[in-house]
């Protein structure tokens, strides 16, 4: 008994979860005549004001399978369903004269035999019809990505045959060089000291940057400090004396006189 219960639990866990991708409460079903030619369907041939059934439409994702269900609004009873599978014809075909109406290929298993029929469906609003198509497109993208991931995994398993893991008893040796304490140099003193090494003579020449010479003293400092003397040549001393005598001449002795008196 216990083994039977555990087997049932495992089957329930393996059962794939259903995910609702799209749902609308107002969907109209039309009984359309069979297509006689290869031309596309047209909604104006259905008499869209007279629908055969009205209910809820759901797009459900269950693993790799996508199911389009038509259910009753109140009871949830299944009216019809269609399946979107990879490698099979798409069950939804849009009409050429409207963006709100589609032809749906529904399937039913009757007495072990699969039967299918074509019915028309319509939505009241265009955004609902767009979301319906987008949900189907997203499921197909999921199937394509899943298939690509499985192919990449298979290729990786076939190509990656080399085993780089350590076997039992194998060890790995790492040789690391430790830096000595005296090898670290501070960048603060590097601009102040330049060292040139001659490889041939193995002589090291150390050059120190000398400080700049002091600036000459200003005349103000020389006047305030009597002990400060500046040596001036004798020729320059005579020029300075004659210049000072010319400054002492009274402006009245000038031949031109004072311009302000005029």
C-alpha cells in the first residue's frame, strides 16, 4: 500500500503545471461554411451579428503543449478546444478582412478517433485579439528556446569528453614568490632623487636636485637696514650725483619758466 501511494505521489509531481497565458470573458463562436477554394477566410461571409455560442476563451500552457479552450462563463464546462504543438499546422488562421476574427481548428477524441472541425471566433475589442495572438507567439518562442537549449546541451556532452578533475591521490603544487620587505619603495621621494646606473661599469651616479638661488633684496629692505651695503662702481656713482644735483635746481631758474603763470 505504501509503495502504491508513493508511486501516485511521484506521478502527481511529474504532472506538468498549467499556466494561463491569456483569458477573455467575451468570445463569440460562428459556424462557418467549409472552404471550397484555397482563398483565405472572410468574416463578412459569416453574418457576425448572429453567433452560435458565447463564452470564455483561455490560452493555457502545459509543458510543451498550448491549449486553446472555450468554456462556459458560469459553469466552466468545456465547449471546444484546440492544440498548438511544434511541428504541426497552426490551429489559428486570421481572416483577411478584419483583425478581430479568426478561424480555429478544434479537435475532439471520439471513441478513440481524433476528429477536427473549423469554427470561427471573434472578439469585441481589437486589443483582446492582439493579446490572443501575442500569447500564442510567446509560447512558440518558448518552444524554440527550449529546443535550442537541448541541442546545446547535447553538443556539449558530446564534445566535452576531456576530464580535468583531479584523480584520487593526485595533488597540485603552487609556487608563489614572496616579495621582500625592502623592495617596497615610496613614490613620495622618487621625484627628488634620480639614479642612473651604468651597466658596463656597474657604477651608480646619484644626482640630487639643488634648491633655486635666493631672490635679490628689494630697495625697501635696503633702506630699512643701514648695515646693508651694495657696492656700486665709481662711474655709476658720479652719474647718480649729477642726477641728484639737477633735481635740486629751482624751477624759477629755468629758461622756459612756469607754464601755470602764463
